[in-house]
C-alpha cells in the first residue's frame, strides 16, 4: 500500500542551525498522526518539507508516492500553515473558488458549499475574510486545505486561534476525514486533542524523532491508588493484574478499602518525560 | 498557462478591490489637468513669437520640451505603479503568509512569477498608453505641435515600465516589501540621474561622463529606453531648434543604436531566468 507520507532520513539545515536531523516518519492512508514537540523542535519545517516549501538538506520526503514538491505530490495534499493570511477583500466563496482553480478541482459550487458546511461557515460564504475573526479564518483555512479532495492533509497548529466550540468543529471534522480515508498530519501543542483523536503520535525535539506510537502506548499505566480509612496509598509501577494482591495485603493489614484506581500517565506526562529526558 | 492567468487575475483583483486604481486615476486626472493648463498657457505665451533670426522655432521648442516632461511624468507614474504591484510578490507575501497557500498548489513557481509580471505589466502598460496618448493629444491640440514618431517613442516608454516591473519582481525574491520598494525606486532614480548626466556629457562633449552614462544605460536599460524615446520625438527637428532641444534636459541627444531593443529582449529573458532559478531554490 502506498503511504500518504513517507519521510526518510530528513535533515534540514539553515546555516549553522539544524532544524531537522535525520527524521523518519510514515503516515498511512486514512491515518491521523499527531506531531508534538516544543517550539523550535522542527515540526513546521517537517510539514513545510512535505509541502515542498523548503528543500531538504538530506533525506527524502514522498507524498502518496511522489517526491514532495512535485506537481503530482502537490495535487494530492492540502495544507494549512501556522502563519497564514488570505486576501482580506475576498469572500469565503471567492477564496475557495480561487483554490479550486489552482488545484484543478471540478467540484464547483457543491464542493464549496460542502466544505464551508464542514467547517461551520455555511452562513459566511459571502463574508469577506477581513471581517472574519481569527478563528473563522482558521476554519476557512481548513476548508481551503480540503479543496480538491486531498489524500493527505497537513495542518500546522490548526486550532491555535479557536475557542472550545471551534475546536470541537475541527475535532469532528478530523474524525469525518478519517472515515473518508484522508490521512492527516496534525502539528499542534494541544496534547488533549491529540490524545483524543490521533491514531498515532510522533514527538520530535531539536530536529530528532524521540518517540512514536499510539497515544495509549505512550501514556502507559503508571501505578495504582487505593483509598482506605487511613488515607490514600499509592503503588507506583503496579499494574492492573497486581490489584487483587494489593487489596489482600491491605485488608490483611486491617485497612478498610473505599476505592481502587489504576493510575495512567497522561500523554502530557509521557511527552514531558520524553522531551525533558532528551534535554538532560 | 491557465494558472498564470489565475495568478494574474488574482493580482488584478487585489488592485481593484484595494482601490489602487481609484487613487491612481484621481492623481492622474490632477496631473492631466495641470498639464493641459500649463500647455495651453505656454503655447499662448509663445504664439506671438515668430521664427527668430537664428531660425529658432518657439512652438516646436515648447512642444518638444512639454512632451518630454510629460514622458518623464508618465514613466515615473507608470514605474511607481509597476513597483507597487510587484514589490511584495515573493518575500513580502511569504512573510505575511499570503504566498504559501498558493505555492503548495500544483502551480509552478515560475508560473507564479509570470502571472505577477503579467498583471503588473498589463496595468502599467495600459496606464502608460492612456497617459502618454493623452499627453500627445493635449500637446497637439493646444499647441498644434505633433511629435515625429509618437508610436515608436510610446512603445519604448512601455518597454521601460515592463523592465522596471521585472526588476521589482526580481527584487521581491530577495528583499522584504519595504526594502524592495525603496531599493527599486532608488535604482530608478539613479538610472534617470545617469541619463541626465549623459545629456550633460553630450552637451560638453565629455567622453568620461558619456561612458559612465552609457554603462548605466546598459545596466538599467529603462533609462536607455526613455532617452531613446525622447530622441525619436525630435530627432529630425532641423537647425538651431533641433540642437537646443536635443541638448536640453529633456532632449534626445543620445542614440542608443540598433542593439538597444535586442538587449532589452535579452535583459528581460535574463531577469526571468534569474527570477525562476532563485525563487525555485528559495525556502518559504
């Protein structure tokens, strides 16, 4: 099966600064992958390399089998930059029509209407960009990225300006895209979003891929907490299988058990452990 | 080629919606009104003079000087328009995030540049054509003086504006919008100063000054086109009148020779190749 995105040994250097140092990453068709990392980790550079906006210093990037930056690759992807701006004088409808023409889309008015509906802007089709809030512009940006039915969507901080309702719209949209087998690489700082919707997570820092896997793999069980009459006992590292033995021991010791909770590390814990471990 | 037209259309709509043209038309109408008034006053002042003992024709002198001035004004305004339509085309638009959503589409970077140049050239050429034709008509109607080769001169003026637009577009790949605008306007001013220096060199017969001016003309050929356009207006005016016109600050003493137009074509091709090559390798 052709991968939607295949990054092999990708390195990018800006003068003396190494933005990426040999990153390997794959995104399968229909897979939703979260890209995490601190500011300056190289996330945006990776996304830009996939779009063909920056030229790799070493390694390769392929989009749906075609070299990144080639017309064939660009025909299959949609992109929303972290820093983007659309012509303020254009209406939402005009902007999408422009991108339909550039993308060679034949979707016409139906596609434009469908995309605006998907991002919750169905009532704003004639509204000019300059009169929209930043959050509306960000949703319009996502609609723009979806013009032409891309097979890979590259979203760089797509929810940074959104309120909770807007984030929910985007979350629902991403799940809808997964149903439509559209692959998504989501670059974000919102770990809760990633934990909730992504199939896999990749953590990079200082241009290196530090960890990758399913969110529940990275956020491993980290212990058991037991509430007793004498207070809360924490058993770090204990697993679910050890819970009966723990209870037996406590009861034998005369404790009265009120509640037992397995403790899971959150993705945030896992993220901080990986990134801070890399800094040490 | 469709994507070239899409980008050109986008740039044109940007100008229309931003009301650039409203400002330009208003200022040009003011310039035209002042020119008409000035021309009518000047021709009225010289109408009583006959051809003098030295053979000086005051009507021709007034007409050629006025039209030379109008050509300078037209070139300046056309160049400003071309610069403002292109100054932020690449780096400026990339810095604000306008460019990236367009470039990730299956649109080649050289087609993007071609679209931007097409839009700027179309606007600037249309503008120069209208203003220059109006100046010729006003000069002819108010003073009954018509230049010798108005079409050839006008074509050189148009080419000069296209050269300025191409230079501004090339500069936009390397410089931010403000730096590029200032840079190209300074280059434009330096080129015209070199032309004036050349006229002085011709009047004084100074080989060194002529060499400096000629070098500048080949490096910045919009200036050579402007001086050649001035020459075409009055090159056949005979006697003392012709000599005075040609040696004046708006005169046409300089003949760039038959290589000028081929050099302009080569210059534009070289600029396009340099732009496509550097933009193609630029990280955004």
